[in-house]
């Protein structure tokens, strides 16, 4: 086991220059400097469970009452589809009656000797109120995380000069505010990774799943190697656009067209500025060029770190393409329609929202 752990934490792979894990321990012991420790990541898993419990309680006791007060009904839509495999007559009287108040998905298959037909009656789990509650939770978290990130980064030198992300490495103290910023964000993405399978299904389900995986790997790697300075910038850039989108979706579910249009427009502008322009100009530039010029390159820093950051940038462009499609559709129809939202499992009333 020790040999495997030594292989996983190979210093020549993870750390830049002649830095070793002993240097981290020496700085903490002799100079009383708190640095990142890979063992800290074990706290992320129970924290992810706590965040999920908070989410469930928030949606039930905060978001849903707010949604009901705004006139959102907590009812289940029904979608019925029929697939006639042959010209045979459907024998509907052979099946048991279906309670229309059921909130689970049910399939009814009937057949006879002369042929068969399949009649599928699907009862969606996802109501408009449930979708509002999910967006309300994400809006609250993203906005809170963004405000917290801005507050703690305003007085950090690397926020204004990205070269300070690498200067004096590894002698870069890990402050309590950055530590909790990392732990909470990493735990949140772990909770999203698992809850994605029970949340509202989107058309970009697997792209979002890949995004969560890349984000978790990026945060974990940057914490292990003490690249939290540039990692904190990545976090605040991502949080500053997301709450605008969730706010726009909440407005859609309350059928507030003007508000949803305005929030979506702000979201699109913020997305373009932060993720399409600022992200490569500042983040990718400092990791690809400034970091290499200041530190002796190591495989993890250059290839893994930049590979994950580049993957995120590719996903940024994919979602920006969808944003442009939504904007074009809105200009033509006068209605915002989320191209990635609400798959076939959504409530019937909102399948076009």
C-alpha cells in the first residue's frame, strides 16, 4: 500500500522544480506555514453529504414555499405515446386501470394473438415546482459562493497580477479562507456529480457530467500540488455567470417573460466576458506561459493541469454555442427557450421551456 501511495504521489510528476513533499512538511514545521496536504481531501466526502442534506432541506422548506407563493403548482404532467408495431387492435381491457395521480413512470404493454401494440403512459417525476426548487438552490449556492470568492480574493496579490500565482512557490501559505473556499466548492461538485442522475435531465447530460469530472480532477490536482492561487481564480470566474442563468430559469418557471429575458441577456454577456475572453486571456495564459517561465516545468503542472483547463474551455465554447442558439430563437420567437433544458423526463407543461 505504501508503494502504491508513493507511486501516486510521485514528486517528479506532481511538483515543480526540485520541490519535494518534505519541503512542504519543513515549511509547516520550521516556519509555521500552513500548506496544502493531500490528506485534507478526505474531508470533502462527508462535506458533500452535508451539502446534499442542506440542499434537500432548502428545497423542501425554503424553495418550494417560495415557488408556491409565486403561483407555481406542484402537479405532475403526463405524456402519453403510442408505438404501433403492427396493424393489430389494442387490447386495452386486458390491463389494469391506471391511477392518473401516480407520480412514477409506468409502461403498459398489451398484445394479442393476431399482433401487438405498445402503449406507453409516462408519469413524470419532475414538476415545474421541483425544477424551480432545483434552480433556486443552485442560484443560492452560486451567488453565495461568488460573493464569498470576491470578498476573499479582493485583497489577494494574485488576483491583480497572475504572476503571483507562481512566485515564491512552494512557500505560499494556505489561508483559512482559501481552504474553505476549496473544500466547499469541491464538495459541492461531488454532490452535483451524484445528484445529476436524479435531477432534471438535460440534453447536455453527458457534457455536464464530463464538466463535473474535469472540475473535480482540476480542483483536487491543484490542491495537492498547491496551485490553489490560480485555482481560486478559476472558481470565481465560473461562479459569476452561473447564478444569472439559474435566476433566468426561475423566472421562466414563474412565467415572468420580461425578467427571464433580461436575466438571460445579462448571463450571456457575463459568460462571454468571463469564460470566452477573460478565461483564456488570464487563466490559460498564466498556466501556459507565466508558470513555465517562473517554475521549472513538471508533467503534472504543464500537461495535466493545462489539459483539464483546456477541456473546460472547450466545454465553454460548446455551451456558448447553445447560448447563441437560445438568443437567436428568442429574437425570432420573442421567447427564451433553453436548448439544453428539460428532456423527455420533464413536466409536460414545461417541455418547451
